[in-house]
C-alpha cells in the first residue's frame, strides 16, 4: 500500500515533497514520532504540501484511503497531533511557512502554520515594526501550532488561542473554509474581528488533531510598550506559594499584572541549566507593562504586596545576573523568543520530557492541592518532580514535565502510567486537564487505552463530516 500512497501523494505535491520508507526525510519523521518502540502507527508516507490547495488535496486523498493523519506544523513538536490508529500519513506543514501579512497600524498579522516564533520575530525586526511576539520557550515552535494546542506565553498576549483571529481551514473532506470575516472577499477586518454572523467555528480546530487543519490564521500582536519592568522573587517552599497567589490574584484580576506570572521549581530549572546557589525552592518571574508612571505604580504594588509574605524575598540584579535561566525568561517577558526547546540533564543528557498541564482558579489552596498530587504521583512512579506554575488571565496553570528517553519503552511506559494517574487524581481533586504534549495525547493511548483527548478528537472528526480512523 505504501508505494501506491506515495505515488498518489507525489502527484499532488511533487516527487521531491513526498517521501517513502527509503528516504532520509521519512526516516527522520518516523523516528521523531516513534516515542516508544512498536507504539507508533504504521506510516505510509511523509508528505510536505506547499500551499492550501495542495494540503486540501492531500487530506481528501488520505481520507479516501482511510489513512490517519499525523499533523506536524514544522520542525518542532509544538501542536503535533495524531488521529488514526493504523496506517497514517505524516503531514508535515513546514513548507507552508509564509508570513502573509503584517499590519503594523492595527497590530495584527496572518501567518501559515509552518511559521515559527523565531521566524515572526525576525520578520518584525527586519521590517522595523514596533510589535512583539509572544513565544513559548521553544523558538522553533509553530505560532499556529501553539494556538491550536492551547499554548501559553509570557507577555500580556500569552493566551495564544485568545489572540487568534480568523483563519482558513481544511475540513476532513478536503474542502477549504474561511472563518470570521474571511468569508467576505478581501475583508480588511479578517484578522481584526474574531466573529462573523452565525456560530464561531474556529474552536473546532483547537486540539482537534488532524480533524480540522489550519492553512493560515490571523493573530493579534502586542505593540511595544512605552515602558516595562521585569521582576523576580524567591519563594522558600511550597507552603509559601499559597500566600503569594492570594496576594497576586487581585492584581491579576484588575489587570495591573497583565502578563503571565511564572513560578518555576528549583529542580525544574536545575534540570534545564546550572542555577546559582542560595535561591529558594521556587522562583517567581513577572513584568509590568505600560506608561512609565503606571509601571512605577505596578512595581510598587508588587513589591508592597509580596514584601510582607513569609518566605518571599526580592531577587536583586546581581543575583539574577548569575542565573542563566533569567536570560531566557527576561527575553520571553520582553516579547522575544526562547533559546531552545526545553531539554533536561541527567540520565545521559539530552532527555526530552512529556508535558501535562492542569488548570484551576488562582487560589492558594489550588496550588497546594496540585502540588500534593504531583508530588505523590511522581514519587510513586520514581520520576523527578519537574513542575512550574503560570498565572495567565484568570487561571492558574500547573505544568508537570515527565522526562524519558526516546525509543525506550520501559521509561515511557512509566511516564504514560504516571500521566494517567495524574489525570485521574487531579480530576478527583477538582483540577481540569488543559493540555498534553504529543506523546501523551496520542501515543500513550497504546499503553493506557483510548485517552480523553483522543475520544474528543474522534467526536470532532465525526461532527465535521469525517469518519474516525
């Protein structure tokens, strides 16, 4: 079957952009998404469409042959998703990497799915536009992939799905639809107004795997603020986080702290890079943005609010200068990009980690409860506790990173089992599952049975006219 599929795909995208099992490109793609030996589906081909028409034709052809789709936006794992249990097509959108429009006056853009955070930041810098990119840590991550994986960044524009505005999508039958004001030819409000008359359809693409595939989207960009001040605080231990969150909640709700507040565990930071001694168990990062006087007032409010909390102390510039984590975090909060995808030291080095994110209200008791579950589950499965919190909008997110080595089944089985129990225990405690990285959202199904996200994706696929694979 693979040769027949390869020929059909080559007829659509050209022979140089359809790769079979004998090619280096196919081998690299298959290895990248084979998290556990024997757990990945059988891949028929790797296909790289160059535009929306080719993508639509590829999807229609794949569906007609009852192939699953492994969707990869670009060279990173950001947003990667798989629908289908058996023969599947690796759909690589890295050739669709054009920045179609930047409107500096109205602070918005339209981009294809292969565009990375670094690509967009470089484009804005070259053009001299006073606009910022809100990036995840991986600079190679897809802007579009992050939107539809519910990615979170670090500036006031951190909720990536919220900042998406209109787009063009391929449905399971290969038809193209434009959402929002894009239904009007040449509409100037396409990337400005999220809605149009009737239902809001863009959400069908969020965490839908390959059910609804974006070919381009509009995004809102943050204008460069007149002033910004970054800050950092050390938090002695978990018990002190509760007081910090209770103190910061009104500042977040009143939008005095519009950007993401990140609180990273020392073990998480140390696993990524060397860290200076003498710091607390947790380190809090944040920023104030706006007019200079308002930034001064914001900083005074932050310092005054946190100064009286036991176990919390401000980190001075000298100490921050000795912390390599600060360089990257400062760049992200200032609208730059990260340095690389997170990698974790230990066990031979270069380890990757599955990520699972839970959400709750910004409440001290929620943080305490989340930490108790995360500590118990990672300890039970003999995994290190690599955790971070993010205060974004009205919500508290906790991401737990579960390290493993690619291709080693025992290690990944442990991670998959830990993730399954985390979902169960967090849910029982009232904390919602917000997102999972690729290997947990789909490949872990092989070890645990059909997971909740896979079941939802099948329902979405059926609703928009496709048959589940």
